[in-house]
C-alpha cells in the first residue's frame, strides 16, 4: 500500500514537471516563497533543538543503553562505519560546495558584512562550517538513533511509523502510520534527487572544463542515464557488497584528493584558516543557529541556511534509516558522539582545504575563482584545482570521486526507499529497488529541466516542511520509550534488591 501510494504521488509530480516544466517551476517557487517567509523561524528553532536534544541524550542516564540487545556487537568496524556515514550523509554535496560556497559568501556575505573584505573571507568559511557541521549531523543522528533504538532494541519494523508506538499506540498500523511513511518516502525521493541533480551538474561541469564537452540539459540527461545503470547494478549486489565497497572507495578517493590539495595548495594558510574558523564557529554557534533578518527583509538566510536545513531534513529519512541499519550494537552515547563529531570534523577539514585554497587563490593570486562561481558554479572546483601543480590529475580524481559518491548516494537511497515502501523489509526486492532507482533519476531530470539548481533547491525546501513536524513528534516518542525502559529497569533492580535482602535475612 505504501509503495503504491507513494509511487503514484511521486509519479504524478514527475509527470507534471515533465509535461509543463515552466508551470511546475512557477508553482514550486510560489510554495517556496510561502514556506521560507512563514516558516523560516520554525526551521531554525527546530534544527537547533534537534542538536541540543541529541547532546542531552548522549550525556544523560540513557547514554549507556545499546542500540540492540545487551549482548549485540557492532556489525561493522569503525573505519567502514565512518566511511558509510560520510558517503551517505554528505557525499556529492561536499564536493559540489567545497569551493563554491565559501567563494559565494566572500562575494555576497550575510547582511552586515561587506563583500570582498577580510571579514567577508572569515565569515565565508565560518558559515560553510555552520552549514555542514553539527546541525545536519544532529538531524541525521536524531532520525537514525530513534530508528535504531526501536528497530534493534524493541524489535519494531524498520519504518518511520514504527517509532511512534509510545505516542500513538496501535494507530501506527492504520492510516496514520501509512501517512507518516508516505511522507518519509516523498521527502526522501526529492531530497536525494536534489543531490543527484547537483552531482550531475558538477560532472557535466568537470567534463566541460577538462574535455570541452558542452554544458547542456541533453548532456546532463545522458550522464544521469549512464550513472543510473551503474547504481542499479550496484544496488542489486546487496548492502554488504555494493554499498560497503563503494563507501570505502569513496573514502579513499576523498582522502587522496584532500591530501593532495592540502600538500600542493597553500598548506600553512589552510591550517591557519582551519584553526581560526573553528574557534569562530564555536564562539558564534548559538547566534548563527537563530539568525534571521526580519528588519532588513534580506534573502541570504533563506537562500543558504534555510535551504540547507530543509535539504538535510529531506535527506534525514534516507540517511537516518541507512545509518540506523549499519549501527546495531553501538550505545546511544557512542552513536551520538561518533555520528555528530567525526563527520563534522571531516567537513571542517574539507572546507578548510578546498574553500581555504579557493579563497587564497582569489584574494592573493588574483585567480578568477569568483567569476567562475558567478558564471557556472559547477566548474568552480575544477578551476581552483587547475591553479595547483598536478591540477589536471586532481580534477580527474575529483570527477571520479563525484561519480562514486553519486553511485553510493543513489544506491543507498533506493535501498532505503525500498525498505520504507516494503513494510520495513531489511532486504527489499530488486524489483522495488529498480523501480525507485528509475523514478529517482526521473525526478532529478525533471528538476533540472524545470529550473536547474534553483529548481533542485526549491524541491528540497518544500518537501522537508511536513517531515519536520514528524521529526519533532519523534523526539517525544523516543523520550517516552526511554523513560519507560528506565522505569522497568529501576523496578527490576528494586525487585532484585528486595530478593537479595530476603535471602540475606534467611541466612
């Protein structure tokens, strides 16, 4: 039922976009305007709240509860687990925005900061840290933790609706539960399609920059079609082969590109930028988390922060289910600390290396990185790498990394969509996965046809809003379940104490 209803809804939206891309783009833009104007405050407060909630759980009395039975051991080693987290959670986005975002902020910073100044450069890196740091991983951690707890600790199905048992009781098995799962499927489908679209734009940009291939919608459709075949082949090999090996490959390519850029780029400047930006990020974390511009009516926060928060929320069902699936046996404290801190630190290093290098090239070497970002954002990374020794080789490694990230993200996404639409089946059939794979690519194509990057951003923000409410309710449900487990454990300890006291009296 969930599979058919969500399939029909997504198919109708895709059909609407394919038949009338202009009307689709206009309608989506109007919904986007209403969403960001009326609910921007909600996104900011809720996202900050998710971060605080996860930190609280990690260091509360619930932190030692394992995500599974008391005897369960982790299924994957720490390196493989981290590789899966990083590949599924950020992937293409980091490569796409690593150069483009800091340079964009340098030229067009938030209100109150003058562009192309020292303050603008510092602000640019700080906001890149902010958008890719603790907040998105707090969102992912919340969903993944809740799913893993109910699935492995309580024996519930691998569905979003299964986490609402303490809150809604048996109603989760009726229309209410189906509605929650359908919303999760739709949010996932459009959130992941956004990333696939970004990956396609950048692959096209890289091929255009390196080999002179035209940057056009036709080429992008061909790229999506070819990579669709690759990720469908990977998807049919299962979790322990395709996704696991691809995740490790991603990490190798990412570290190789990172280290080469660090060594060949302005190394000392990168370390200085990382250190000072990390301090500035931590010092301004609360003010950035709750920053809106009601008195200036600026659009910077909507175009950047709200886009990112909604993008992460739209990705959350997919990434959360995937992280939950590979995190059995970890304690709540270990899970939250690792899921939030390790990928965040990697993101900080990534932006320091690529964003720092790009800003150094722009400010001190007068390289035209800013012009590239403003004319064709998808080529910014390749132009920056071209300025370094071995630049051509670095650009080729970057394209390979984007392709492997693309395949892994799509592979993981259709695996999760298959679970969501197959009543929580941990091993969905190839037929279901292939169906979602084809439809996922169709969504990305329609979004590119109906507005390019702007269309992709619009889809994320609109799809995320209803699921944000579900995530808030999920917090209450998880706390209720943890309190009940704690109450039972206390009663059990009390009964054991009484039993021991009786035995001592008898002796």
